[in-house]
C-alpha cells in the first residue's frame, strides 16, 4: 500500500497549506485505509483563492487570449488527462469507490472530452449577427470574470470538469472546491494542467468544507462573478442565499428522484438493462438515477422477476477488481442514511424483495450495500419522494399512460425521466409533457454535450451544456452599429 498523499491548495500557482495549518483525512471506502492528509481550507484561504483568480482575470493573459489560443492549451490539458488516465482513474476509484473499469473507460475519458468539447465550442460556435438596412446588430460574449466551481463527490473530476472546462474555455478564471470526501483527483489534475501550460492563477483549487470554512468566500465574495454548484438541494439553497447578497448568478445542479416508466409494449430486455443501469450504476449515487420504477400492471410480475434476477447477479465488491459492477458507498454516515431509508420503507409498509442489509464478510470493512428493490409503496411514501442516493429501487405499478405521467411528475424534483416503450407516438407525447430537464427513451445516460443539462423544480436552477454554458459563463452583450 502506498503512503498517504499530502494535498495542499493551489492558489495563484503556489501549493500552500491552510492559513491555520488545519488538515482532514480522506479514506478509501473499500477498506477505510488512509489515502491522504488534506489541507482544510479556512475562509481566509477561500478569500486568497478568489484574490488569485481575480488578479489572473484582471491582469493576466487568459481572458484576452483568442478562443483558439485558449483551445490549444485546453487540448494540451486534455492530452495530459488521457496520458494519465490510468493514474487518475485509480485515484478516483480509491478515493470515491467508483468501479475502476467505469473510471477507465467512461468517466476519466469524459474529463478530457469535456475539455476538448468546450475548447472547440468556444472557438467555433456560431454567433448572432442581424444586418437590417443601415443597422448591423451582433452579440459579443466576453467572459464573466471569476467563477466559483463547487462540486460533489459522486463523480468528482468529471463533474468538476463539467464546470471548469466551459468556464476556462470562455475566458474566465476559476476557483474550484472539490468535495471533502474526494479531494485527490482535482489536486492531481491541477498539477497536470499547470504542467500542460495553463497559466498560473487561472485555475485555483481549494480543499475543505462549506459554510464558514473555505467555501464561504466562494459564494459570498463580491469579486466572484459566477457560481456553478453541483450538490444537494439543501446545500444549493444555502449557496443561492449567500449569492443573493451580491446578486451573483448561480447555476445549480441539485438532487433528483427521477421516474423510470416501463410500458407493456417495451422491449423487456432493453427495459431491464436500462433500469439496472438507471438505478445501480455508481451504486445508486447518481443524481439522474431512475429511482422510482413505474411498471405497467400487466407486465409487473414478469418484469419484476427479470429485474430482480439481474439485480441479484450484479457483482458487488472491490471496485478495482475486473467484473465488479457496484463498489462501496462513499462513507459510513451515508451508508447509515441509505439503510435508514430502507428501514423507513418497511415501516411505511414496503416489502424488500432483495437486498436491504449491509454486506459483511470480506466486505465488512467497506461501506457496501447490495442492490435493493422495494415494492408495496405508493408514490406518496417518503421513500418514493426523498432522494436516497443509494442502490435502492422503489417499484410502483400503474395502469394507463396518463396515470404514469401523473406519478412521474408528482415529485418535488424534476431532473430526469426515463421511459421504455416501442410506441413512438407515446414516447414523444410523454417527453413533451414530462416535467424534467432530460428525458431518455429506451436508454439512459447518453449525453450530447450540446444539449442543455439541468433540472426543474428542486433539481436545480439554470442549464449548462454547449450554448447554455456560453450564456452562463459570459456576459452576452448586444452591439448595434448604424452605417451613415
Ligand atoms: P453536498 O451538497 O453535501 O456538497 C456539495 C459541495 O458543496 C461539496 O463540495 C461541499 O463541500 C460543498 N458545500 C457544502 N456546504 C456548502 C456551503 N454552505 N456553501 C458552499 N459549498 C458548500 O452534496 P454531496 O453530498 O457532495 O453530493 C451529492 C448530492 O449532489 C446529491 O444530492 C446529488 O443528487 C447531487 N448531484 C447533483 C447533480 C446534478 O447534476 N444535478 C450531479 C451530481 C450530484
């Protein structure tokens, strides 16, 4: 086993400890071994990072480079991510428990893809110009300024890159704060980015917690121009309240409780695979997860039998081992929360079809929870309304299309929707009436980065992706010229 890493903040191109010398530990959720000792940022450290980003924006070359010049550097950073794919993937697998094959083949390559996509988008996307007789009107998109990027632990570097890639590509400078559960990958990435040529101060990384600590100034300092936040709805509210003092625009990608609707005309093989991926990928720690499985009554027994069999066949275990499909949950308190919801479901009258108890034996030192399926609850049960963020599927039967849509839309959240049907009319009809930011038909998780990403209701405010990111991370300016 390698020695624990020591992680510091990156502020203005310097690696520094916290102003009060404080640290916290990060552990492997597989066996609780110590992975790193990390600087625990204070509010003072947050302010210093904002100052560094402000200086790099106001005095440095980054904002005034052409998008093509920035793209050249961001492509070099993406190349460095690809070249260090194995290292970054393993780092995240150990820090966050994500399955290594997924990290190698999906999430880490996606970090590089996010960088390349936004670099190219900023350099090549069309812009508006309206000639109108003697008038010529057009739009400029100067960078917004200093961006605070606050990210969660469930897809650490991928979600962070979904923020810093567009922010940087459009000419902003960034202060990134990863989640304290998974601090390692952002620090290593920042090191690689500097080596690849990203100017000092353009990307700053501070480590630690929210509220009165390092994240405080990231949301309340008036020198911050944009806040892009991904995390829970409860924290999102606090971030928006802090940002309101300075009227700082916030893009908030928050929690979810998405419905996955399976009609009796669906290809059941596809629908089963979609549901398995929809709720058990990432051990259910996925904001988009289709945690409410609505199944048309006529196929309920058959479908539930197939789904249960496939869920039971998923290998839960060490995420570094080939063939593992589900790794551990992120930490002990989170496992307790997930299990608490399963107990609540039983108290509410639900029946646990499979799963429902923490895994022991070889996995006892880790935070392992099996795929869990619960029937017998209505959509009014708390288990069906609140985000559990674990491998727990609630199954609810329905009879008609209208009833399915009504249940799907009856949620405080509105992040995503999944539906499986072979009836194209029905698919389009429902997609148009579904109250969610994203609807997947006969698939899940496919992403074209030009599309809007974000949620309705308690799932968030704003959209990011392609032109939506440009709108958020720039100050669109209308220019009108009269020719005489
Ligand atoms: P969290 O809200 O606890 O923390 C998110 C980040 O906010 C962390 O970096 C944390 O340190 C920071 N933070 C905490 N308090 C803060 C404060 N007062 N001010 C500023 N920052 C503060 O969320 P989490 O447990 O890390 O992540 C899981 C949650 O994230 C789930 O609810 C999940 O649905 C959501 N999520 C949403 C999306 C999406 O795109 N909609 C994607 C992934 C995760």
